C-alpha cells in the first residue's frame, strides 16, 4: 500500500489537481472573509447612526402641516 500511495503522491496530475482544489478553497475563503468583514463594518456603521435613547436628543418635526 505504501508504494501505491507514493505513486499517487508523486503523480504530476494528482499534484496539479490538489493544487487546483486548494487554490479554489483559498480563493473562496478570501471572498467569504471579505464579505463578512464588509457586512460587520456596515452593521457597525449603521449602529453608529442610531441615537442613544438614554441621552437627551432633539426631536424635530418631519414635514409640514396640511395646506402649507
């Protein structure tokens, strides 16, 4: 069995296939990681725009009266 495994590991086609699979996994991981980082940044940015309910803040009127 050892010689069979050595033959497979030494095969150029097997090495090329393993390299292709690993590069695909690495690329997919990078894309997913960047998307997750962007999502976290966007959520943090959105939460920063929400005013704190415990602090006093001014509430203004939105729009005008009917007929103005």
